[in-house]
């Protein structure tokens, strides 16, 4: 048990140390560390015109109670999916699959409402980037 706790603490220290990088040449004068989250936000703000990414949402798909539905979204021309997922209208929809298909993203979800219950919706979401 002690060994597990020590290993867990070492992992936390290693991961925490990776979140802050040394000052880059851009801000070497102020000696402030550059946080990885700042770089990610900066990259996201750059958008597709300089190789960033787009988050694209597909249309909603109705899923009947006790039914399974499939939702798909395509990336814009010149972009490819690098990841994705989905959104639901309620907590009573469970995703069963999420994967790339061609130039888009697919999610499948099951509505666990009982027969006669509410119809729910699912929607595929893709993260689209410029191909390398």
C-alpha cells in the first residue's frame, strides 16, 4: 500500500512539473514561465487560417426510447478529423460508439428511456484540422 501511495505521489509531481515550461525566447525578458494551457489557447485562437482547428457539430438525430441512433458530421473541405465525440439532449442517452469515418466523425447512442418515454437527440462533433 505504501509503495502505491509513493508511486502515485511521484506521478503527480512529474505531471505537475510538465504543466509549466521554462520561459521562451518571446518572453525571456520578463522571466515569467509559459503555461502549456496558454499555448493551447493561443493555438486555438489562431484558427484554421494558420493551421489551427475547427470544432464542427452535425445535425441532431432523434433516438426513440429503447432505440439506437447514428449521427454523422463532415469536416469542411480541406480539413480532416483528428478527434471527435458527441452531445446528447439528456443523461438518458448513452454513447455506444465514437469513431472516424472517411472525412467525418460518427457517434452512436442508445436511448435508455422506457418504452413510451421521451425521444432524445444525439449530435456528432468533430475536431477538424489541416492535413500534414
